[in-house]
C-alpha cells in the first residue's frame, strides 16, 4: 500500500510537469533536425530521415529507468510491429543528458535493449537537442509525423500506462492507422504522462 501511495504521488508530480510545459512543435509543423545522425545501441549512426517510411515516422522519447517507461516498454515492440504494418518508421530517443554517465549511459541502454528485446533503433539524443527542438517533455512522449514530416499526433502512447489489457484508446496506434488509410486522426494531441526529461542545462 505504501509503494502504491508513493507511485500515485509521483504520478501527480510528473503529470503536473507535463501539463505546464507546452511543446515547441504544434500539430501540422514540420519536423526539424531530421538529418542529424544519432548513435544507436548497435553502433550504427542513423537520422530521423533514415528511419522514416512511406507513411511517416514515430519518434518516441524514452529512457532506462523511469517508472512510466517501465510500465509502457513492454508494448514498444508491439507498437513497432504496428508501425511496420502501416509503413511508418519508428525510432526511440534517450535524451536524458544529465544521466548519460549513469543509468542512461550507452552501456545501460544496450543492456536495456537486450533485456527487452527491442526491435527498433534506440539512440542517444546528444545534448538533448532533438528533445529541445521538438518540445519533448516526458519519458515516454510520442511524436508521430506523416509522410511529409508534418506532425500528426503528439502525446501519450495510450490511455492506460498501468495495463495494456485495459487500454480503451490506443492513441499512437490509432493515429498510425489513420495515416496509412488517409483518414483524419480523431485524437491528434494528448497530455504526455511520465518522468521529466533530464535535458542538458544551459
């Protein structure tokens, strides 16, 4: 019970953080920094342009230890499979600059990717530059772009971080399905819920 109360308190704090920090990219805006090469856990250097597919690109800000990521990360590979089905690329960025020498180091990222069996690019966002340019707020925080690199959806992955079986609205999946079928996205923006990105401080 005590652990539950602590988690609820953490949720309130992080939800408040998300709501008080509006993103820099608005729906319809073009993606930026699309050709910046980032290092993947495999050692490969990839950019957003490299990963984008015919119907767009899902950029997901994440990390290794945030309790919200740990609740959602079991769905990441399923989201990747859904993205593949809908001809949408997927890349996951770790922008936690302040923890780069610790729990969000490349070594820790590699261990996380191996343990979780990640089937997508998991890259370092050097100096939190992409997070800053997009207005990424939390881990996780999803930004879905269409085939023209225009922002089509941003926010939470779905409406239930606690249980995949109890999801009523799969925001990211639904948005990708709409992109691939040429339909209007019903819900284009939701409030992100998660831990604040530990970005580089000026």
